[in-house]
C-alpha cells in the first residue's frame, strides 16, 4: 500500500511540474516581409493578433538574410559569425567539407544549444519541433520538413503534442515554407504573392481558433508569430551576371547564395588580384573579410570567406558551375533575399500574445527589434533562469512584458554565471527548497481534493461521508481518476 501511495505522489509531483511550466508556441512563416500586411492586406487574423498582443512594425534579420542561418539565429540568439551557419551553403576550409543546407545531414554544422533543448533541461519540460529548417534536432518530439504538408496538418500535430496526457510538450516550434516560395517565383508585389499572404492569414486564423477552443491553451499559451527575412523584387533574366566572367575560378572557391558569396582564395598571394577583379562586378560590393561593415556582425567565423561579395538589392550573381553544371532557370526567379539586413525589403514580422505580454501594444517606429532578441524573450516566457549568453538584447523586449522587472532578474542571472562558485550552491539550495515546496503543495492538494469530495458526498448523502472518511485513500484515488484520467489509468 505504501509503495503505491509513494508512486501516486511521484506521479502527482511530476504532473504538477509539467502543469506549472509556461507554454510557448513559436511559428515561422518563411519570407514574410514586414510590410505584407500593408501591401497585401487587410489581414484579418494578423490584425487579431495585433489587438490581443504585442508587435514590432518590423524586425531586422541577421546578415545574410537567408533561411537556414536566420532560423538558427532565432533559436540561439546568436549572430551568424557566432553560430557559424553563415550561409545556406558553407565551406569549411580546415576539413575541406561543404555544407549545403538543403541536403547536408551531419550534426557538426549545428553546434549551438537551442532554446528547445535548453527548455528540456528542466523536470517535466518537453519540446516539440515540426519542419524547422534544421537537419539535426535533438528534442523529445520532432518531425522533419515534408514538402507540401498543409499548415492545418502541422497545427493539428503540434496541438496534439501540447494536449498529450502522458508526455505533454510545453514548447513547440513550427515552420511553414510560404509565402517565401511564391515570393521567390513571382516577386513580392505579385498577385500570386498577395493570394499566398491571404492564405497564410487564413492559416493563422485556423491556429488561433484551435487555440481558443482548447481549454488548456486558451488563456495560458504564449504565441510568437515571426519569420526569417523579407523579399526583394529581382529581374534575373534582364542582365544575368556570372562569377566566372570576372574571376579565374582555378584560383579560388565560391560558396553561398546568388546575393551574398563567400570567396576562399587558394593562394594568399592572389588575394589582391582577385579582389580587384571582383570589385568590377556591377551592382555589388566586394569586401575583404576584415573590412566588412561592423553592423553585419559577419567577420570572425572561419566559415566566412577571405572575400565577400554582396549584391545590391534586385541583382544576382550566378555561377555557371553551380550544381554540377546545371544552370539555373532564371525565368523562374522574381524575388530573393540574402541582401543587406538593414534594407527595408529584408525586414520581417514579429507578433506575440500570451498571459505575460501586453495587449494591443506596438513598439514605436524608431525602435528596431532584431531577430536575435527573440531568444531572451523566449527565455523569459519559458521562465528559464539561466539562459546561455548570446547576442540577444532585452532593450526592446522589456517593453512587451506586463511585468518588466522580470528582465532585471534574467540579466542578473547572466552576470552571476560569470562567478560560478557559491552561486551554484545557492541555486542548488533553491531547487531543493522548491522541490520540498512542490511536495507540500502536492500533499495539500490531495487533502483538499479529499475534503471537497467528502463535503460533496456529505451534502449528497450523510452516510456516504462517514464511509468516505473511513476509506479516505480510495476517495483520493477516485478523485484523481476524475481529474486526470492518465494518472488513474497507470495505477489501476
Ligand atoms: C582578372 O581578370 C582578368 C581579365 O578578365 C583575367 O585575365 C585574370 O585572369 C583575372 N585574374 C584573376 C586572379 O582571376
Ligand atoms: C525589376 O522590374 C520591376 C518591374 O518591372 C521594376 O519596378 C524594378 O525597378 C526592376 N528592378 C531592377 C533591380 O531592375
Ligand atoms: C489599440 O491601440 C490603438 C492605438 O493606441 C487604439 O487606437 C485602439 O483603440 C486600441 N484598440 C483596442 C481594441 O484597445
Ligand atoms: C555574440 O555573443 C557571443 C556569445 O556570447 C559572443 O562571444 C560575441 O562576442 C557576441 N558578439 C557581439 C558582436 O557582441
């Protein structure tokens, strides 16, 4: 009998732990330019988010404004030079290996701890990730990207994970490839993109309605709706430019996108000659690595080339040799990203709602939120005391919170980490005390539950109450059974 009670208590504790964890869902619509709601609106459901939560008029992505690097910045809080995923295509000079985001499946390219694995370091906490543009995802529940999967299907799956009665997630992240795909094919101002943006708005509406119908999530879930970068109009067939026309490709290697290229020089003596040649490419800027403007935060990592070519908005530089000689079908390209992250066309969206966040609050126009800042916001929402140091700033984030004093507490903890000695012990004691408190809470909860049950029984039938007092453990079980069928099932 005692072991049974002990087991019951343990279930209650871990259940209470998972119940008290904050809930957060991160949603990324790829390539959602900041002003789509203006130029393709009105968007009913984005407006609904705006009324119920916080938003930034626009958000600045990390340079190089590409899908894989920016999605990694969102969940690590790091600039690309710090997380190392400096492009959708990367060259590692030391190992002579090439990473192509869309085909490479080696974990070495994803070395940084992400917000979802940090979340899982706590008792009862679980993360679930669907389709995120990242090949190695080490969390409780994940499903890889599947081309053509509907948004509705993705939402149904992630909400099932939040609702799981045995192993619920408390953090979810989902990715949808539109309106990026349509924006690239047809350009940001096209009718096709307008329709796709409306479709994304309908998809968002489906998500919001499903959340509203869900008792557990309706008032408790934090929702962040964002994207990786904007979209620029390009006219690729107008004046196609090829790298091979400007430089002797036996003397260097090129990696990256048509809008930002990393050039690795084979012989250091050739660097000036190659630099001079690359500088002649029209509508572009070529920099030596150490001369790149500081604002790009794109200098220090060995994955960054000796020379970097950045195209002006609307232009592309192609490679004849790209993809084993298959040339790109330029007539299919009318939009692109990967340009300077300060450009208006590269900026993207940020919306968030939830119990810790203000309602109907828009960051003033002069403020510019950076996508790396979302990391601190997620740490705060998830109540992660000790978030790893990153390039995430709380300056703008704190104005989103109802209780902005929370920011001071997380910044305080970051400083404490520098002096690890006695603080470690204090933290340990805090954890111990919380554990004991939870234990007491669990016992108190059971007692209250029993009292309620016996009071109800007394009201209904006086004799039953006496019976209940004689068999109090049984009543506690029955009560648990009603409240939490999963616990009951496991024990009966
Ligand atoms: C630079 O361009 C000139 C003229 O096209 C070419 O002859 C030369 O080989 C190029 N040099 C390098 C290092 O690519
Ligand atoms: C591309 O074409 C559009 C539409 O014709 C035009 O408005 C835009 O200026 C062009 N962009 C460039 C970079 O040539
Ligand atoms: C939201 O804020 C705007 C601007 O401050 C205000 O005009 C509007 O009435 C507010 N809407 C609601 C529903 O509170
Ligand atoms: C970004 O954060 C990393 C990790 O804390 C740090 O090493 C790097 O210096 C930071 N970069 C900048 C520009 O502050």
